[in-house]
């Protein structure tokens, strides 16, 4: 395994990112954290010492530098939990594709844990056992999808999707894993055939809580509230806390010109009501907070781009949960 670690080292990383990640983070984090992530009281259900990152946020760095560079850098920043968005990197880094056991060793070597993975819903239909195999090799307790349960936005469509998820979840449970679904805004829309029924409610009611779990993307839940009012995102968690082992904690800045009501921004730079949310969900269950920012690769200057956003957002999250 030593050849992986020799592919890049810290000097390669600094050279690749122009040595600016830490400097830019130090210069910017105080102002970012102060905007909306001031310290919250103790007793919160999102542990501050297990903050995670969805690797989609830094997909440019994974592709350009590889896991052997990116994972130790995330550990240096302070992240503990890694949520995958695929297991590939540029083949030019090793001259071949990295293997799952090699990724697992990198995680272990740097004190990181794979907490979950986003896979395509088509893979759950056609390749479920292989996805569960990958999860077990990486030592992750959860495997899920960021796809909507169904593309048919009717009550019947979401009931049929719930049946599928129940079957997949039962298979995951049999192997000691938890299957989860990550929402976007559309799940909070009303059914086209029953305009008084919210699709997300159909999915919750018809999935088995023993086998199907949810990853609440807090940003997209508030976008859903903006577009289809009448619900409180925190209430879903408060009512069924054990069904939400994972959160996506991305921030949004209000923008009436955006049809979603908010622009995605670095954590702490927006104005979503995170302080209220973390209080309102209660403390009956623990939830892993995972930072995600879809737009992070566009962060300027780039380099360090997404890794700079990752460091500043980590500090702001730590402040919120402190």
C-alpha cells in the first residue's frame, strides 16, 4: 500500500494548491462564522466532534489530486466522517483505478470513517448487493441515494417507490447496514393527483422505519418550505428522530430572484435558521452533521477553491455546534 502514499505528499499538495488553503481560511473564517453560526448551547443532538463532509463538495480536488492527498487534508482540517459520491479518481494519479481496500486503508490511516455513500437509484435496482459489499469493505454504516424516490409525482408513484425502498432496506438491514434517502426540494411538493398530500409524507408513511432511513438535506428542506409552504423541516426530525441518522448541513443566502428562494453559500455565510433548527429538533437521537456545498469548486480564488470553502465551513459548523 505504500505506493499510494508516495503518489502525492504534503509538498505536492501545497504545490498543487499554491499553498493558500490555510492562509485564505484564516483570513476569512472569523467573518463567515459570525454571520449565522454563533455558538449554541450544550445538549445538542449533532456532535461537534464528528463533523462530516460530502465529497461531492470537493469533487474537483478528488479528481485532480486523488484520495491519497484529499483525505489527509480533510483530517488536518478536522473532519471525521466521510460521505462518498463515488469511489473513483483520476486514473493518471496511480496509473490505474484505486481499489476499495486502498481507500479503506487511507481512511483508517488518517483517523477517518466512511459514514455513508450516495449511489444512483438505478444501482440499487440492479446492483444492490455490490453496493452493500462496497459499504462493508469501507466500513460505512449507511448507504443511500440522493435521487428522488420516484419520478412519478403521484400518491401511487410514491407508494410504489416506498415498496422498492422497503425491499432494499430489508436487504441492507440483513447485512447490518442502514439504507437512506437524501431529499432535494421536489419531495416536499404536493402530489399531482391529490394536491392536498405532500409527497414526502407519502414516502414517510409507507416506508418501514426499521429498514428505511432519511438524510435530511436542510438547505433543500427550506427550499421546499419556500416553494410549497405549510411544514417545518425540524418537525420531521423531532417527530421521528431515529429515522434521521444523517443531515446535510449546507447554507443558503436569501435571494428573491432565485426561484428556490436561496443561493447555496459557504456554511456560516448564509441566513438559514440553523441555530433554531438544531434546538427545535430535540435531543432524543444523535445525528451526524455533514457539510455539503454544491458550488464549492467555484470558490475563488481557485486554488484552493473547494478546500478553502471546506475549511471555512468546518470552522463555522464547529462554532454552531460548540
